[in-house]
C-alpha cells in the first residue's frame, strides 16, 4: 500500500517515467558512517525525531549517570583539562592550535540528547559542537573548525552558524529559524539531538524547539559527543539530558518517512496541491 501511495503522489507531482509506469521506486538507505559517505542534510527536510518531546519530558538523569556521559580526559587533546567534575573541561591557552575532546560514551542506537553550555564570550573564531568517532583527530595546527574537517566528525560552528563535515560547509539553520539565529546568535546552552534510529544529527534550543536536521546517514559506528575549540581558558560543560532505546516505527511513521524520502525536498511544497486530507498534508510537511 505504501508503494502505491508513493507512486500516486509522484505521478501527480510530475514524477519520473519509471514511477508513472508503475515500476518500483527505489528508496536507497543512507550510506554508513563507516564508509565515510555521510552528506550534509537539506536542513529542515526531515522533521524532529518522533520521540524527542517524550525524551525531553523525562526526569533529569542522576549525577552518577551524568558523570558516565561526561567528558573523557583520556580521549582529548593534551591542551584540554577536565575539571574536578567530568562534566566540564577547560582549554589551556596554546597559540596556533585547535583542540578537541570527546565524551565518555559512544552511542550506536537509540535517541540521545545532551546539552552543551558554552558562554558566547569564550567561543572565539571556531567553537564547534557535534559528534565524532574515535578515528577523528583531536588536535590540529592553526585555528580551524577541526570538528567536521574529516569523514569521521560532524559539527556546528556556534559563532558562524555553519555546519561542517569532510571540510565542507553549509549554513544552519535555514527556513524559519535562520533570521532568529542570525540576529541573536546561538544561546549559551544548545541541545544536540542524535537520532540513530533514523541516522540523523540535529540541534535544538534549551526549551526543545528543534532547529532542523543538520546531518543524516550516521550509521554503523559509535558516535561520541565532541567539541573543538580555539579560545584559551574557555570552559565548556556537557549535561546528558536522557536517552531512549530504539523501538519499531508505527505504520503511519513508516509511510510518512517513505513518502518524504521519495518526493525529496524540492517537491514537498507540492503536497498542498494534492487531493489529500489536510491532516495528511500537514503531517507530510511537519518539521
């Protein structure tokens, strides 16, 4: 039934001759991170994780759990010092280097959200927040967006509003959030949202407002919270908000996901012109 729905929608939106002829429409799975082929997502092309609101409504984690998800002093640049609590690190002033640190936990499944607290006055020219595998470098010469400079890391520069992966850059967020973030900048606290059921990484404001998917295709590896910094004496704190184990998607969620992936971002706006109930149209376009 889902295949027939996708074929019908593509027909009415001007799909390919193959789709009009009723041939199966291939929906290729995203490439795995281990193959280093993850690409920058079309920001906002995918909605917030379905269970994000559920996760954010959970009680706070205990101090013991927070510590388990804190910074890893053994997995960092020599210029990073983890303070008395594993939740905060401090970068020692070092000229002409960019330094990175990873979290203790590497996530391979489920939905995970953590908060990064980074005062704007301590960000400098390159303050990058995201994830990396253990293959990503932890130090580089000069000042740069180290996190996101290679195939094994993905990051958002909080000062520039740019996404980085494989050294390629892209503006973030776009759409309705772009103007607000451009005028006010990213606040001191930002949520990192890692959905490994869908293979996406996104960001949200402290109150849970989701800014859109930043990256997709994160599969097949253990992804650690990570940051890279250039500002001497900067102090950055991580607080694990919570996590949810993966569960099967509902039929409605699977159909919605299949339709959106098959249509692609360029044709989603045409959904309003289709003979569908308004509730279905809104669901397909919801971010």
